[in-house]
C-alpha cells in the first residue's frame, strides 16, 4: 500500500513509540494543524490505556479540535477507533500496521 509522506510518518512514529517502550502497541495521530502525537500502550496495575486512545488524549490535551489521520502498530486483529471518531468524526483514516511497518488495513473512524 502506498502512503503519502505524511501518513508514512504516522506509521514510523507509531512504530518507534512501540519499539522504544517495548509496548504491545504504538500509535500516532495528526491533528488539523499538522501536529503529530505518538504514544504507546500503558499497562500498569492501576492504569490500562490503549496506544491509540492515549495518542488521541494527548492531542486533546494540547488543544486539537480534530484529526486528519491516525496510525496504529499492533499485532491485534481489531483496533478500537472510538476515540478517533469522538474527536474527528467519521471518515478519518486509521492505518493499521504490523511491527515491520507494513500497513495491512485501513479503517475509517
């Protein structure tokens, strides 16, 4: 699958976040101003947050009013895009890639 340079950057950021922390998932989102936010899964005894949810939360806490696109790097077959949809509405592409960065699916929020 051929991605635009901006979308490929999201996959790279998500992949790097996952690798840096050794987390189950990495994710990145791009807001309407072109700013990017990357996160990895948080798995503490008292707190569980999916990478994509955390990336969206980081965007919201930075004042983002919407999203242009998102990416998740995961081995999971299902990616919950509810947080993306909550902030961006429907129709936002969520690129789902494996650990090598190969995009296997594109979901619409």
